[in-house]
């Protein structure tokens, strides 16, 4: 099995916190879609005839594409890949793009799952983030998606913003629970370099992230999810039983994937590669494939595989397995066992049958613990 990720690098406006690759000029949209169709043909051997279990349109804002543009990509995917009949085919969408007519048109394509970037239900919070949609659009989009026939739905929410009180965060979660959305991704606001938010914080126009508030919101989140029957299968991802996202799980379970479009990453089990993160240069690279300007590539060394495994597995419900670490190299197994003792003693990590998982208090320190378990070459 394998996955396909397609990056659509266009947005209506720039959210203040976002550091993904996108352009707010739609000038190259049709050209980029045509180039993605060509890239499918150019790179279809990358996954070596593996059956495709997941196709994911991310971005950017894939819901900005026309139905004809989406269909042209699907036709080419079907020409070159064997897509499993039960494949999960997800489109990331923003609430302001989701009229009933648009949703019905999406439903007539192979798309069978929507991941909606709601982020918040309060107007002040949405304006702080510079989201393109209103609180009203956030409120109605899940119901509209269901009316159009989408039952596989995922919602993104953001917590820890200066404009979100604890009570409002609880209310955002209650809104999603009332709608019984099967999959929810919740991210803590972070100030990424080279974003508008980083500039506002630097110039005093926005407060820095309040770590205590973020921690409180995370604790509220964990309690509320558990109370409503959601499984935290990764630190930021929650699902009702049976609704884990194949796309997300593929990343954490080392399943190979092909990334198409500007800035998209690919993984074949031994190496990673990443496409050029510039729309004009991407178009040029696709038009002249003989110049090899499309992507950079890195062959993973044993130490990279160990560090990546620690970073991803520890955050998941499947945990980090000693046997897998030892398969990479026995020296990492000995190193891991030595380092992990400290976290076991503090009950930040729990062990069961040589599988290691973060405890609830450990989840609050996930990044720090992973970094301290990393192997650094002398
Ligand atoms: S819509 Fe998504 S990709 Fe576009 S700027 Fe906002 S967060 Fe970033």
C-alpha cells in the first residue's frame, strides 16, 4: 500500500500564522494543475506499482480548484495508478468555499472525505488568525457537507490564541461534539518564522504565545475528547473508533507516499525528496524535466531513521517499539533503553511489552522528550 499527496499552493488570503507554501495570486492556478497532471506521468514509477490506499489534496486551499481541474487530476491518477476501491480520498476545504452546490459537485468526483479548516467558531479569533471565513460559515459547513452526502469528515481547530478564552475553547469543542464529527485535528498556535504573526509578535502588535494558556487548553482538550469517546491516536489527532485517517496514519507508520505539486514531499522507504517550493520554478522544472530541477533528495542514514522513528512513533497510539529501533541498529536500542529510564521513572513514558508510549503528562512534553532521545552523531 502507498499514499499520494497533492499540494495545491493557492489561498484566498494569508492566515497570519501559516508557513506552508502557497500564493494568494491565482495567476498560475490552471498552469499548476496542468503541471501536476504532467508530474503524475513523469513520476508514476516512484511507488513501484503499489496499490494506493490514500489520496490527499492538501495545501494551500484545494477547495479553490474547479471541478474540471479536480477531474483532470483524477483522470490522470486513474490512468497511472491502481487506486484501491476503498481508498480514502480527502480534500482539504475551507468553510467559505463550501456552498451546497460546490459540495454536491465535489461529491460527484472520487472525493469521499473532507478535511475542513474551521480553526474556530468565534469571529474575533478568526479575525486574529486572518481566516477568510466567518463564524457563521464555520457553524454551518459541517451540516452542509452532510447534506451533500459526506459522512467522512475531519475538522481542524486551533487553540492557545490570545483571542480564545478557556470558556470559548470549551465551547468550540462542544460545537464539534454536538455535530458528532468523526475526526478532529487540534493544533496549538505556534509562531513560525517569516509569518505575519512572527512580525506582529516582534513589533508588539500581538502578544507572544501564552504557554500556560496553551497547556490549559491542551488539558481541556484531552479531558473533553476522552469524555466524548474520541481516541487520541496521535498527539494532535482524535477520532471516533474506526475513523482514524489513513493519510495521517500512513505518515506515522512509514508507508511510502508520492508528493505532487510545489513543495510536496515524497518518501519511498529509503529516501525523502521535496519538490521546489516556488510556483513559477515548479512550472519551469516540469516543462524541462531533463534539467532535474524539480526536487532535492536525501537518502536516509540509520541515524535519520532512528530519529524520525522516535519523533513520529512516540506521539502515536501505536507507540515506539524497541524491536523496531533494534532493527535499525542495535546501538540505538541500547542508547534508547538508557535514555528512556529517566522518563519511565517520572511516569512521563509508559512501557508495555517493550512498546513505549507517552503518558498524559508526557504528552505535554512530547517534543522535548523526543529531542532528548535523539541520537546526535559526534
Ligand atoms: S488557508 Fe491554510 S494554507 Fe492557506 S494560508 Fe490559511 S492556513 Fe495556510
